[in-house]
């Protein structure tokens, strides 16, 4: 440390002086003391580090109380800003796990606001005037829509699988096809969940081919369940064979064994009717005679995060009685959102129109093209010669570990900006408020209109205008 640095370090004010100066100007009025003091210390420490690492002495203005107040205020704003932010999903991935999966419809949000801001009959039976079950809010409608005779809901599908296995197969063998030992995002693996539940995994068949005889030959005195896990996030193609659910159910009946199916994403809509890839529906699984079926609430269903368990009363009643149920139960907000989402399914066309996930998956190409053309015109209007916007025929994805072979035709925008790389553009937009999340292909920043909401075109236009203004200002300097 040289003498200049020693002299400048002596100019650093104490925390109290910064507080007095900032408070006199009203700059700290909205900042809690628990945030303010660490923010001021951070500003002073940052200035100290700058002094120690600077090649030449700093300008005197750097040590002004005004400068430190401004730095501390910015730091406090960052500390107090919500970590969970609204984002603009321009990736084209409809059920984007990293961006919150399914969006809730306005009708669901209205119901959620009412129930969460007022008392409710969460566990109170209004007919009998005594304590009731929280599952009654959604059990009847789940049975109505699916054809199940009993239902319950926990906080996610991994919990649903764990709870079912712990209840129905603890300490006994569960036979699963090797090609169905799936892993989904977050390292959720069927073998690991089975081990945690106390069930004993018994693999049959090979990765690409499993036959009915493989199950038949594996069944023994220790066998307690047959499990089918739908490969909702990948597909094996080519020389393959698997046992259809009705055949597996028949095997289970012959040997008096329950059959459970984990559908993963799960859907109440037959997407093949709308030109998409066929995905087994919950209704089809139950009609095939499966004893228990589990699936997610926030994937293809388009509701809140939940794990839905359907089946017959004999099995569901046992699952409800498991002590783990209390640890895995859902709260009133999830129940309210799930019930309101399920009510939309009473009319399939209402569901397709008002549930955002279903609407985006089935969005007509003409609407995507129109939205892409509008955004292109807007961006070209503010970008001049520096901003180049191309319309590109690319694909959207269902996402969320669902419909792995589905490529949804889309009309995307590929944006290039003179003097700024695609990576730099992506980073700038990711740090915008709200963040705009896209993808990079062929050295272009790609935005897919399929996952953009109507009001977000204004947000994107303003973000690019701000980025161009900043770039222009930088160039002028």
C-alpha cells in the first residue's frame, strides 16, 4: 500500500455520517434499518477495495457523501427486490420448468385471490357442521372428469409416487420394465423413489423390448405390485416392444396384484384430435382397469403444482390414511387453483380457450404468424438499419417432460444487432426488468411468439428500444 492509498483510505466516512447525510435528504426513508446498514457498509467496503486496487488515486468525487448515499441506495434496492420475478417466455417451450411451468388462467387467479384472502371451509364440512377433509374440494370433480371412483392430491407427482409405493408396496417387490426406469428433471429417478418408499425394485425386459412373458416369469411370492411408468420425457424408437396397459392389467388380475401407472405429465385431453401427437389420457388409463394412476397438476393439465392420485376406494383410502400424507399435503391456495382449473375441463372447448397451456399448445399457425409479423414491424420501426429481424420457420416444444417427439410448427423472429453479439443481446435482455428469456440459434437471438402473451409485445418493444438507446449512448461516448 502506497502513501496515496493510505491518504485516500483516511477519507472514507463512517456508517453514521452516511446515514445522517442520506436521511437529511430523505433518501433512506423507505429503507428498513436492517437493510440500510449492510447496504452502506457494502458501499464503503466497495470504495475501499477500489482504492486498494486502483493504479492511480481516485477522483475526490468518489468519496463524496452523495456518491456513497447513491451507491448504498442502489444496493438496498437490489437487496429488497423480489427474487422471484415475472419473466417473458420467448423460448417457445410451453411448459417451461425453469420459468414456472404452466400459467394459470384469469378465472383461476380470481378464485385463488378470493380463497387465499378470506377464511374458507378448507377442512370444515358445511353439511355436517364438523371437521371435514381438504380433499373433498377436488375429489368429486376429479372422479367426474376421469372416471375414477376415488381421488386425492398431494404437493407434486414425485410425492404422489412415493406415497403410493410407501402405502401399497413397502417391503415387497415391484416389477417394472427396464425401459421405464425414468429420470426426470431435478434427478427424480423411479429406482431412487422406490428405494426411499421401501419397495423392492425388480427389473424385467431390456431397455428397448419388454414382453408379457417377462412379467409373468418374474412374479413370485415376494411380488406386491406391477408398475408402469409412462416415458413422458423421452422416447425409444426403432426395434422396440412394450406391454400395453390393458395386457399388464390382465396379468395383474390373474395374479391378484395391483397395477399402478405413473403417467408423469398426465392429460385429460386427447391431443390427437387437434393435430398433435397422441398422448395417453388419464381416462384411458383408468378405463383399462389400472388400480392407481398418478400425474402432475402443473404440466399438461395446466394447473398448479400438485400430484394427483386416482383409483379405487380400497387403495385410495389406504393412501389417505398413510401418515406421510400430512407431510405431503397441499395448501388451500393449491386446492383453490386446482379446483378452478378442473372446472374449466367440464367443457373441453372452454379448457382449450381459457387454460393457457392448452391454448398455447393448440395455437393456430395463422395466429403465430400474425403475432410474429406484428413484432417484426415494431422492432424494425425502432431499430433502423442496425437491427435486423428475420422471420424463421422453427419449432416450439411442449416442455415439462411431456410429448418428447412433438415439434410444434412455429414462426419465430431471429434478431441481430450491429456491434452486439447474440450472446450479449441475450444477456442484456435477461437482465432487463422484466427479464426476456429467448434462445440463440445461428448467431441470432430467437423469440418464439407461441409462448408470448399479448401485452408482452409492448414489453419486448420497449426493451429493444432501451437497448438501442444504451448502445447509441455508448457509441457516442
